[in-house]
């Protein structure tokens, strides 16, 4: 019987390192290795708490005209087709960030006030180890939960594979009255629809990875792990080694000292920071991509990051008491840089252990704007940015720390 519709119940999103699933693990291999590990290509791990997925492709063509004929005589593809993918999810303890290729600094031993080694979140993206991924959107039979349908009769099942995909932006947002949310945008080179895929734990399903120079599909095999909701015992092949929270809460957000200190010399100028009523915070990273071309190559042979890469953080707050501040004094002495961020308690932890921590290091205040109108509380918005350093730079850029549940 033909499917009548597809809703969120029947779909799940997976991500895998690009490449072929090792033959040594076939047939009927259990998915192994860490999410996002470059050593385990072809093994798709689940992205948890997904709220939306959007994807599509654009094929640019150039008209060929000639004198003597009004209409074009052909349309030729001269540039690489672009496959776009964006998705949002509720972040938990860093399992999704790790799976999509961001590097997690070690979790602090206890509450998030404890110091820990900091490693740039872009470390393995900048050196090319976890930059390129494959994504898979699996759909099961109408009226069935995708979770719990690892083994089925394949009726109405399909998989949409996106290959050679690189992240172009990552944003973490939290505000009063809503769950913290992460948004990811990526660009790929190919999309492959499997209308009747085989078993998920056996070789035989082809990913969408291509040879960028020729545009040919490499026919890389992939396997997908068994999905789980993360609140019950994970499946036998699921990477989720421990339960994760259902969702993080805005009431569990705590700000680092340089966003909450009471001294006169702090990142947020002109305000008694201890009295600010912060309403929202966001941290975002944009990774512009440059297509590298050469003669003899049908498409771009690589999509490289365009430098410099800038990470930004925005904080919006309802204002209260002010402090002395003279913009001229900032112009005269602008040597200070700051490490600003926030951490979120794990709501399932009785001792207040950390779920995630977002930190930008080496930041400077770029703007401060105030808004006041009838019927609304007076508010102030702060924007500050930092340039991302190299893979070994521990003083500049975006740093993400996971929770103990990893």
C-alpha cells in the first residue's frame, strides 16, 4: 500500500565519517568506534534529539547560445552541484557535537567550575581529520517509530544519503522559556536515495560519497547503528554508553566569571553585571568554504575553510544598575581580552555535574546596544567576537566541553 505521509515519528538522522566500512567487520558487523572517529569510516551513528531536518540540492547550469538561434542550444553543468543540509537538535552532553566532528575538551571532574584542559573545538576540522562527513536520513514504514525498527521487513523503508558534507555553521542558543537548541548547516556534493535498502548492519548499502574530480560515486558501503532514545537502555550497537537528559533547561545555565564578575573592569562594560537579568545567549561559528578548482577536474576537488574564521557570542539582558564607563578610556587602552561563556548543569545529576560548557577565548567586546520602549523592559545586547586559532591554539577560538555522561 502506498505511503500517505511522512512525519517525524518515522525518521532519524545519522552521521558517519566519509569512506568505506572496513571489510574486516563484515558481514553483520556491530557498529564500533567512537562517534566522529576518523578511524571508523562508514559507520553511521545517531544524532539525538533532532527537531528539524531540511535538505535539497541545486544544480547550476550555464546556457550555450549561438548567433542564428534565439533559444539556447544547450545547458552545461560547469560547477559542482551543491547539496544543502541543515538540522536542529536539543544538545545534551556533547554526544552530537562529537559525532558531527567538533572536538570536545575533557569534562571537568565534578561541577563545571572546575578547570580542565581546553582544546579548540575545530582542532580536527582544521587539520582535515573530521571535516568531511556523510549524513543519512532513514525513514521506516508509516505509523512506526524509527527507534525500535532496526530489524524489519523493509516495507516502505528508505534512506537518503548525503555525501562529502562539510559544516558551514554551528550555533548554540539558549533563552528564557525554551530549551537550549543547536543549529547546524552543512554543504555536500552528492545525494543518493536508496528506495529499498538492505539490512542496516550488513555491507551492501552504498553511501553518497563521490570522487570530487570526476563526480563518480565511489560506492562506499555503510552501516547504521541501532537507534535509541537515550533515556532507556541503548541498543546493542548504539554508541550511547549512558543515559542522556531528555533536554537541558534554561534554569540550569551558569555563566563563567568574566560574564558574571562584579568588578569595574570586565567584558560587559557600563553595567553592574551581577544585577543583569540575562534573557538569552548564543554562540555561533561560521565556516565559509572555498571551492578549489583545477583544469582536468570535473568539479571542485576540495572545499576548504576560508580564513580567518570568526566565532561570536551574543548576550541579551534586561538592565538594572549601571557603573561608570567612558568609551574614550576603552579606546585609549584596549589591550584586555576575555574568556567568556557558560555551562549547563545536567538536570539528571543530583550533585549538579556539568552537561555542557561553551567558551570563547580571547574575546573582545564589539558592540553594545540598548533598547527601550513603552510596554517593554529596557534591554541591552552585547556582541563580542574572537578569531579561531590553529589546531593547537589554546588561547583563541571556540571551546566546547562535554559532560561526564560521555
